[in-house]
C-alpha cells in the first residue's frame, strides 16, 4: 500500500522536481522588493543542464535578465516571462494585490519556436 502522508514519501530535491524530461522549465523566485520593482533569481531547467542568473523587474514593465552560458533562445523565453510578470505588477497593486509574486514558473515543450 502506498504511503498516505508526506513523512512516508520518498525525498526529492526541488531541482529534481523541476528538471523536465523534455523541453525547459523557467522559474523566477523573488529575492527582494525595491521601490518600483523587484529582484528575482532566474533559473532555467533543461533535461541536460540548469542555468541560473538574476532578473530585475520594474513596475514600468521593464525586465533585465542575466543568465550566463544559457542558450540564447532560452534566455529570450525567460526575458518574456520576466516582462509579462513586470507588466502585470501595476495592475495587481491597483487591484489591491501584492504586485510581485514570490514564485513564477512556466514549462515550454520541445520544438516550440
């Protein structure tokens, strides 16, 4: 009979859980909020490698992503995810919600151009 609680479950690390078997997973984790923006840890997980860097997002919709040694096409996808997150911040604040999510993750399947 399988375990019914987490205590009896097999341990897995977060990076193992986020590493896809195909395609890529993109993760933004908020590090700090600043006036008019936020800083995020930006990580791209692929079946072969993990690429880590930073992203600075502005409430004006701007985003700067820096991830060394990652394939440019994957950095472009992370840049778009960061921009979309930044563009939504002002509206969230207007609506009374926290503007900067603690964590944003997206998966992109193989062969998407």
